C-alpha cells in the first residue's frame, strides 16, 4: 500500500495508551499517598489502623473521581469531533 492511502490516526482522536497508563499511575499514587498519610496519622495519634483504612478509601475515591473526569472530558471531545464530521 502507498503511504498516502494509509490512514494515520491523529493524536487528537482520543486517549492513547500512554494516557491510560498515566491514569493508572495517578490512581496508584493517590492511594499510596493517602495510605502513608493515614499511617502517619495513626502513629501520631495512637490509633490502630483507623486512619490508614480511611486514607486508602479517600485515596481510592479521589482517584476514581479524577479518572472519571478525564474519561468524561475525552468522551466529550470525541463526541464533538464526531458531530463536526457530520
């Protein structure tokens, strides 16, 4: 096939694999940061794991929310591109 006939996806077509990998790293990082913050609070205040558990859940919720926002924005851009093509 000629190079001219090959369809090359434009970088603005949607999230790439690197974007998804970045979201996964941000997800893990948020949980780990809140985990250590909860452990630090537990050691500082003398609780037995309460803030560690709360920290993991808060980190997971924050990470899910961030991922939801990014995926929703990408989907909205994709929808607008499809509408503009019609």
